[in-house]
């Protein structure tokens, strides 16, 4: 897949995941997941330090 096609493909995937949910409801759901990912990464960094970033 070409990088130029990535945006439309991701947008299509997000639309299919959203289904019949309104955009406002989906936004709340998605922002919660992004926040959870941030907290999770922060905790991993606190536990493992720089080794987490090096892979």
C-alpha cells in the first residue's frame, strides 16, 4: 500500500468501526482510548525508563 493511500484507508476503517454511532459518541469513545494509551505508555516509561524507548 502506498503512503498516499493510507489516509483514505484509515478514514474508511474508522467509518466502518463507528457504524451507526453518532460522531459525538464516537469521539468520546476514541478520545478515551487515546487517553488510556497515553496513561499506559507513561506507566511503562516510569517502570522501564529509557529501555522502553529503545525497544
